[in-house]
């Protein structure tokens, strides 16, 4: 049974969500403020965190940072009244897997929860699928990059972005395409977030990220991975 940590300070909404998630077969623990959420995260394992942004003591962004310092792989779904695109992009930059704004339909929330939790099997679709580029091995099931003796953990969203680039190797992928296909964000929004995200992936892959060997920029067009060898 998947265990969900629901971090929401609006009591009526929290209780309603807890009831409906439990009716779907999930185990749900409720935290009504940021401090309690951090205490629970430090002491217990969860399969998913549903996280409001506006919270007492610590906001959702702080909690997301706290989670990512401890785990690159724990899925995060932001659930918030904030509808500004910058808030959504900030959440995704911090490693969130999805973002839903209030008001929302219960069916949509349940579908997104199901989709996030099913991504565990997505990484295993081709039985321990890996890619190798040069001497670097990327393990999508294990959510990690292996470089010599160094192992770099990936968030699910980082893995999804890198896998998308590798599956379209040799093709220029635009920022708008990455926003739409990986982030599920309106492709007409500000693209600086994509640049920052790619810069992070370059730090994982390249000895000199300022002169990237693998993820190359194509001026005015996007990004391309021109060399890789698939294994697995």
C-alpha cells in the first residue's frame, strides 16, 4: 500500500482529501503545518508527498528543499492556491513532480496521484533500462548517473528530462518542447527555467559544464545530445 504524506493546513480540505485518498486504497498521514511535515519526513518513509505552499512555520518551497536534501527520488505534488506561473516553475525547479492549483477537481487530483505513483513502473518498462554516453552510465530504474566511482542520484523529473533528450538523440529539442513534454507546462512561458534545469544536468554529466560535451545548445533552437549508445 502506497503511503502518502498530505501537508495541508486548511482542515476541511485536508480531511476531505484524506478520506478520498484512503477510499482509493492509499495510506494517508496528515500534517497541518510545515514543521510537523519536516518532523514526519525525518522519521518516516513515504511514497508521495502532496504539499501546499502557504503553510505555517515552513512554506512548501522550504519543505521541498528539505525533501530533496534527503532524497532525490521521493515524488512531490504541489497543491496550492497560487496560480502564478513563476510559482509553478519554482516548484518544478526544486524537484517537484507535478503541480495542481486550487480549485481543482477531485478526479484530476486522483489521476495525477495515480500517474505519479505509477512512474515507478515506468522506469522498469524495459527491464533495468540504461543508457551509456561515453563512459557515463545512466540508470533510469535506479534513478542515478554512474561516472567512474561517482554515483549521482536523479529526481524523477531530471530522469524524465534526460531520458527524453536521449530518446530523441540527434534531434534538436526546443525549450518549448521540453516544457510541454517533460514539465507539462504551457510552452509559451518564460524559458529561463529550462536553461537552469539543463545547466544542472550538465553539472552531472560534464567535467566542464561551461563547455558541455554531451548536452549541447543550438542557438535559437534548443538542445541536442548527438552521441549516445543504448544498453539494456
